[in-house]
C-alpha cells in the first residue's frame, strides 16, 4: 500500500498546488526543496516526512489532512 499512498498524496498535492496557482518551482523554492523533488513527490516516487507535509500545507494554506489520502478509498 505504500506506493499507492504516495501516489495518492502526490495527486492531492498537485491538485491543491494548481488550484492555488503555484508552480512546482515556486512551491519548491518556498519550501526549501529542489523542483525535481516536488515532481517526484507528485508522481508518488518518494515518501516525504511528516514535517515536510506540514510545510507544504502551510505554504498552500490548507490543512495537512487535505494532502493526506484516505487509505480506505485506495
């Protein structure tokens, strides 16, 4: 289930990022990470830390729970 969770998280991040008008470059810069890493997160290729989830949620002005997928729906 690990990769399914990462993929679903990535889809949520991409959707919220786009809805807020952020480019990957801007989000990466503001979060202090590389743009390619944001791409990997959005593709579900990496499992990010809880701390980074809170950073991303803060930047996107959403709740961390908006980014975290419901595992019962995977």
